[in-house]
C-alpha cells in the first residue's frame, strides 16, 4: 500500500510527507467522485507546498467537476419532482 512506502522513506521532510499525504488522499477521493473532499485535500497540501502547480490544477479540476455535477443535479431534480407529483396526483 502507498502509505507504507510513504512512511518508510525517512528522508522525507515533514512538509513533504504532509504534502504527499494530502495529494494521495485527494487522488483516492477523486476515484470515488468525492470532488469537494479532494479539493479540500489539495488546499491542505498547498499549506506545505505553497504555489504548487499540481495542487492548483487539482483545485481547478475539482471546481470544474463540482460545477458539472451541480448542473446534472439541477437538471434531474425537476424531473424527479415532476414524476413524484404525477404519481401523487394520479394515484
């Protein structure tokens, strides 16, 4: 598992270790579509590596994913509500 490799490398500075923890956690969140959590992990990683391009890109990508998902939800919710209303009216 990646965590064992990460912690076994005693040459890593505290800041590098924390940065890697957060970016690895972000990658795991992305795999299960938890984009807000991934974004927060990238933000936390920036504390240890300010200005890191990987984190800034990750935050931007997560914001795009969140916006995309928001549009999908806003498109689906009215349809679901209409179906529920129709069932209530016709039953």
